[in-house]
């Protein structure tokens, strides 16, 4: 009966839901930004390679490709979960 008299702004369930939604939205935005930065770095490395054989550069490119794949998977899962 006590919750009936609480306004939406002070309802603890509403506040918790809003906090959780904001946190998830921030996480999604951060993942999108990180994906963009990693893709740009990967593109830069690929241009730097320019047909040359360099084991260190090849390893870094492979690492960046794995990070891109992981981030794309993570974003797809978040989009499925939140219906985006």
C-alpha cells in the first residue's frame, strides 16, 4: 500500500529501471565507438602493410581483426537482447 502513494520520480523500481537502462545504453554506445576506432586502426594497419611481408604487422592485423569480430558479435547480441 505504501508504493501507491509514491510518485514515479521517487518510485525505487522506476529509478532502478531507469538506471539500468541508462547503463546499458552507455555500454552500447561505448561498444559502438570502440568498434569504430578498432576498424579505423585496422584500416590504417592494412594500408601500412601495402603488400609487404612483416610478421609483427601481420600479427597486429590479425589481432585487430579478432577484436573487430568480437565487438561485432557483442553488438549483435546487445541488439538482439534490446530489440534494436
